C-alpha cells in the first residue's frame, strides 16, 4: 500500500471513529430526565414547551428559553384536578426554572451546571401545615453530566445535589442527592432512569441512603415522534411504600422544542 493510500485509510478510519464516539452529535443530550435536571441546556434561540399530565387529573405546563448556549430560564404553572369533576386546585404561584452551564463537557470531564427549579410534582398541599408539593421541587441545585456517543445513540450518566429553600414547613431542611442515566436505542427511542434520594423528606437520612430503603425511583420511555416533539410515558415512585399505597404513578409528558 502506497503512502497516500495509507493516509486515506487513516483519515477514513478517524472519521468513522469520530462519528461514533465524538461529542458533536445530531441529537443533543437531554436537559432533564423524568424529573431531575441534567447539566445540559437549551441552545441559544430555542425554547421548550412542556406539558405534564399527572395523577388525579392534574396538569402542569412549563416554558423554557435558551438565552445563550449556556443559560436558559423559564416558568411553570399548573393545577390539580384540572381534568375531572372535583374542585379545581391551582398551584399557589408560578414557579421559576433557571440553569447556567458553568463547565463544558469534554471527552474526559463531565459538564457542570448550576440552577434553580422551584416547581414540585403532583398536587400542592395547602390545606395543612405542610405547604409543599407531593414531591418536593429540587430548589437550588448543581448537576453534573457525562455523555458518550455509541453506535446506536447517546448514553449519559447524571448526578447532582440540591437544596429546597421554599418547602421547609414540614421541618426538613436537609440537602438532597439525585442520580440518573439515559440510553438511546435509536434517534427516536430513549429509556430514562433516575433516583431522587429524597433526603429532604421526613424520616429519610444519610444513614439509610440505599436504593431499596427509600427515595423515588422513576423510569420513562421517551419517543421523539417527529423532530422537536418528545412524547414520554413516566413511571414514578417505583419504590412505593406498601404500607401506604399499592401502586406506582403513571404520567404523560409532552415536550415541544422550537427555534426562533
């Protein structure tokens, strides 16, 4: 083989490896999993409109906008019993969602983002002294993500720490931890898995920090129906307490991403 042919073969192999394992991928890593934030952010000039259909006829909507490639902001609002014949219960206020990517992800180092998300999940309990959502919001958080491009799609590992400074009427002000992963079978279909340690829930402390002893284990199947439109079936609280309930929660989330 001549020298020029050797160089051509080398360049072709390098191109193939880059397309498989490179960081510049056609389908960007997710900005959220089922509920938890990742280090990913919306790109500049894009917005994401999210609708989450929850248990008991509840629904929440959120709008997030990418101001720069590092910074996004948004707001959300919703209600319990929006669908059904029970009394409509609006959330007490619009909630905010801010995120700034502090450190970019590289081939050897994860990306890191700082953010605030005050939107909890489920209904809001305002008729008692709790003054909180069924599942507390993440509050102030730091999230770290590392993604790999495999021959069939993106795979990501995510983790973070958070502190909820609003929902503290229950007397639990502990910081919280969360972990997750996403796996693409192809550009249309993804599986998501996350664990919210719920250390800021009463009776949850670091000494019993184990996946089979508490926290929220959530999973989801995300389908990119068409470009920019994600339809997601969520299975929440898979580690439910048999003494309290005998089921896990099924929810539907629809996300539309567009550019302006």
